């Protein structure tokens, strides 16, 4: 495990780590998150092990913008209007994956896809994370940086301590200091005309 202060972060180093299938603890516009290359099956599987997450619960995905979201999910005009209103921001939207999943890279893990043919997407509003997405040019599988069933942590020291004695742990911690108390993103299913709030 390696910890780097946000003031010393080198974007190229982060991109190299993601390309190598590393799992990174990264600050976001909500809480600290675990992020990895969503097209790297081994990296996604490692994230599940680190978090001790049930594989029946697919990981949401960060994307750069609505145009990238459209390559992954079916988005009609009604849905696009909702996305434009709330993105970038603290909203994860559940959408139907594209027919036959044409956009899925050959090595992408199905652990980012719901068995019901859905995917959770979000465009974050955090400068570092948006820069990573801009340069990386691939979606990032993501989840809050805590062990499943435990509350999201806001102190970087607590996050490091939580994972340091595990067999599987994040490879790199991007230390942006302690966060103010916050909640993970709101999760809303907008597949049907009436949105369904799954987490608020």
C-alpha cells in the first residue's frame, strides 16, 4: 500500500496504476471511493474482495460525460434531460445497458452490470477525478472506500487502518485530508417514466 498526498499527486502515475489493474482510494465529490478500470476484470474482482462486497451487487461506474454514458446505456430524450440537470454531481442513475452490450470491451467485468440488464452511471463533480476520467478515456468502476456493512469513512487515517491488515487491500491511497461528514451519491432508477429512488 502506498499513500500519496494530493499536493504531490502526479496524474501520469495514477493513470499508469489504473492501466496496470491497480485499485485506488480516491477522493470524490461525496466520500472517499475505491476506483479501478471498469474494463479490467481482475481489477474489478479485486475491488469486490477488498470491500468484501456481495457479487450480486454490481459496482456503479464513473464516466466522463453524457456522451460516454450513451455508449454504455440506452438513453432517450427524457432520460438525457434528467442527466443534464444533475450531472456532474452526486447522482448515480440506473439505466438499461445498450442492446447486446455492443459497447462492452472484451475484458470488461460483468460485475458492473446488473443481472436485469442495468448499469449504474455517474459523472462526478471533483476536479482530480474528472481529470483522471478525461485522460484515462475509460469508465471507472467505483464504490465507497469502506468494508461492506460498515459506514463510509471521512478520515483518511481510518480508511488506511481499515484496510491495512487485509489480505486484499487498495494499492494506492490518494490523501486529500479528512472530509466533512457526507453521504454517498443518491441512486435513482430512471428506466421507467416514474423515477424510483433506491438510495437517498
